[in-house]
C-alpha cells in the first residue's frame, strides 16, 4: 500500500491540472483553471491518502502497538 500512495497524490494533481489546462485553452483563461483544478487535485490526493491510511489503521494494519 505504501508504494501506491505517491501515485495517488501525483495522479490527482496531474488529472486536475490537465483538465484545467484543457479548459484554459478552450476558454482562454490561462493559467487560472489549471492552478485551481491542480490545487483541487492536490487536496483530493491528500484526502485520499489520509482516508487510506486511517482505514488501514482501523483494520489493524498499523504498527502493531495498542
């Protein structure tokens, strides 16, 4: 699971930024939407990482203490 966490973070930023870039080209608003959607992708990646880590801890996959 630890090896896939960086990919989750990068994927959120790349997908959000990519969609924002395409919308910027279409709407001629560069770079506003790329930055906004890239930031939302970053926030989504952080949220997904926290969600995965807390669900792993609840299942007992933590460090084995307690």
